[in-house]
C-alpha cells in the first residue's frame, strides 16, 4: 500500500495516515492479518517524524482497526472490516454533533440505549 501525506492540509499528518489505513481496510487493499509498515520505515519514506506514525498507529489501535505486537509490528486485526470501520466513523460523527448540541456522554449513552427514540 502506498502512503502519501500533504503537510499543506489542515488535517494532521497522523490523521492522514490513519485515514489511509482505514480506507485500505474498507476497499480491501488491506486485509485482516496484513502487517503495516514499521513505523520507522514509514516515517522515513513519508519524511515525517516516527512519532507521527506511532500516533496514527495508536489511534488505529484504540479504534480497534489494528493491533500492535511488541517487537513484531502493527497488524490489521482479524475482526477489522468495512462494517467496523464505518460504525467507528459514525460514532465519531455522533459524538461531535452531540457535543455541539451540548449533550454529555451520559446523555448520548442514554439515547443509544433507547435506540435513538425520543
């Protein structure tokens, strides 16, 4: 998979990397079990700081898209797929919109538990 970042964009470099990995999973370019490039190698090829790549990988790990194996690298999780990634994106959108409306996390959880019914 070819990674590209653009420092001129308002989106952080780490976010750009994370989006590309998610897109790769969604479009089938990256499959469960695939190994991502080592952070050091990817950083060198993109001419970014290694910690930028590690931030992207940490976000992907936190979102359940990849798993990090000590000393072995980052891999697409076996249960990662287009559906999981789409739901993760929808949750992020929901949280952003709810915060704009002044809703708290407990408010949002109550709405979800009720199935969105008012």
